[in-house]
C-alpha cells in the first residue's frame, strides 16, 4: 500500500522552460495539498484540491503557476517559464477527509532552475 | 494572516540529552500537530493534540497543547542520532494546515 507518490524526485529546468510535478495521493485520499519549501525555510501552503476542483489557491503565485487534480490520474503542479526563484522543494500531501489534519506527505520534488 | 513561530531556531545537542522546543501563535488553534522532516524527505506526523492542556506521548516524544490554545511544546527525552532533522508545529487555518518556522535539531555522538 504505497504512500503519497511524487515524481520526479529531482527536476532540473533552464530558465523559461516549463516544470510539471506529479503527485498521486494515498489510496482512499481525495484531498490533495501542495506546499513549497525554500532552502532553509519552512513549508508554505500553495493550493488545496479535491477531484476536479480547486478548493483553496490562496498560496499560489498569481502568474505562471497552476494546479489540477483530474478525475483520473495524479495531481499536477505546473510552473510555466520557470525562474531561478522557483528553485525549491515542492511537497504534496493527502488526507482522507476535510477535517483530518494528519496529512501524509510525499518525499517531494526538488526543482532546480539553472 | 496566522503565523506560527518556533523556538529555538536550531539546537546542537549531545546524544542522551533531553530536548525542548515550543511553538507560539498570535491566534487560537483547536488542533496542534508536530511533524518531523528527515533530511531529503517529506514531513512525517509525530503527534496530534486536540484539547487544551492535553499531554500526549509517542515513545520518547511528549507534546503538550497549551492552556491558552496559543502555544504547544514538544519534548524529546534521551536523544539519539536519528532524532536529527527539522521539527515543525502545524495548525489548521480555514481548510488547510499552516506550518511553523521549524526547529533544526543536530545530535552529536
């Protein structure tokens, strides 16, 4: 019974390219959360999704960033035209219900923009 | 917005020592959680607290939900090398968790 699966673990992109980060939640979990962690910093909330719906995107930058959680398949965090400041670890977490805060996290995707 | 401040920011201790860290907020929380992040990995839930004054243990870890509901404490007894990592407190804000600034723990043999 796999946990939260994120891929790739490491991603290198040149400035201006697109980055696609994937997250498959735990089986039975329909709530997905994305967080960003800059080097030497804490976890910053980005977006909360349920199947086919964005529930809370208050932490998402207004431009270049988008997220989806389709009916079938993993959740995707997409960053267009990446810049050096996008370099960070991006973590996905899932939970079975809205009021269960014991999130299960994936191992993260470490994005490096060169 | 709500913020969670953790102290100390970092700790360097010797194996066998006890560790105490805390988390404070400017607003009230009804749930407090403590996570640990190993180097290169995602955070893992250690302890969840649901009631003011609650004291909960998980092995060598003990956490308390402050009476004011604006703080929480985590203690680690008899530290071992694998306790190394970053410890985060977290609390619910609207529909998601927000995380504290973290306490980095380094344990020397």
